[in-house]
């Protein structure tokens, strides 16, 4: 039904970001300039709904942001623009979003310039593709015997989306607590 609803509007461009449903091919084909998505990862790495979460879980030194053409499969379309953002030990979802803020206008501008020229973008290398799906429930429970960095990454990777509150669950003195912030010390 989306295509039938949007077709009378004759859109020049569709931009999506953080949209967790598949956009039908008929909708992607509607706009004159195309349909693009803004994804918080250096595609083709971390395709899927939990890119930031997996970068934090894995202790990555950097994250990125990609603007890519929409395709029928999630996060697989040709890339129009990308930017890299460092991840520091004290970063969490709030500080990473703040780092993205200044980068996004220029990144979107680059993508729009390419669209206006009819540039198709660069195909993603499927050999480099990884999927960032939602976490397994077991990852939410802290094992205090793990290294401090593992616990730190575990806590900050539960960013508080999709009806799951931020933080991991840890038992302290027999009581299960929601741990929302940790800090590594020398």
C-alpha cells in the first residue's frame, strides 16, 4: 500500500534512517533521484539493526556512518558517502551520537551531490559484509569473572532501544541491578 499512497506525491527523493521495516521495491523505484538510507556503520560491515551496539560490544576503535542507495535487502545498496568516527573507551551511545552530529550534514551533502549527477555509487564488497543483528538475551547478564574491558563493552553495548532499557544486568550482594555506566581505569 505504501507505493499507492506515495505515488501521487511524485517524490524526487526518499531518505530513510533508523527505519526497521523493509521498504518495498515499488516504493524504492518511485523517486526520480532515488531512495537512500543513512546507516550508522561503515558498510558493508554491520548491516542490520544493531550496528552501534555491535561496534561497542566488539570494542572497535572506530565506527562510521554510510549513506547508501536503498535496495530490497537491508543495508546492501551502493554507497554514496561514508565518514569515520573514533570510538574512545569512555564513549557510549550519547557521546557517539554527538560525534555523528557535525559529520552528517556534509555526508548527506556529498550523497545528494552524487544523486543529482546520477552517480550510482560504489557497490558494496560482499566478502566484507557482516550482519549486526539484535543481541542474544544471555549477553545482557554480566559475568563478573570476565575482564573489565569485556564487562565495560557489555554494559555500554546495551544502548536502550527496542523496548529494552539501557545497561546490562549484574548481581551485586545477591541483588540483580541494572548497570548503566562503567569506566575503565588503569
